[in-house]
C-alpha cells in the first residue's frame, strides 16, 4: 500500500509539471491566433507562444523549487498524516 502511495504521488507531480507547462503555452498561443485573426497579421501567435513558454518554464521552476525546499522527511510525514486523517 505504501508503494502505491509513492507511485501515485510521483504521477501527480509529473502531471502537475505538465499542466504547469502546457496551460500557459496553449492560452498564449490561442490568444495570439485570436489577435492575428482580428488584426490580419501573423506575428502575434509566434510572439505569444514564446511568452507562454517562458511563463510555463517559470511555473515549472517555481514548482520544482518549492518541492525541493521542503525536506523529504517532512513531505513524507505530512502526506502520511493526511492519509491517516482520510481513513
């Protein structure tokens, strides 16, 4: 059971990394396509794509920094207490 918990936590963390990276890129790209469509240009999609990528990398960096600042033993104890409360 403990092994499954660690696997699920790792999968959740990987999913959060992906979401933190993809959402800003997609939102900025769609905003760029919308602006290009309205103005009849073709540069805003590319510019806003890179803005979204920069925002995504910043999100991932902050998330990773937050994870590694918390000692592993504290994370483990906190998650074990959370699971005990749910049972």
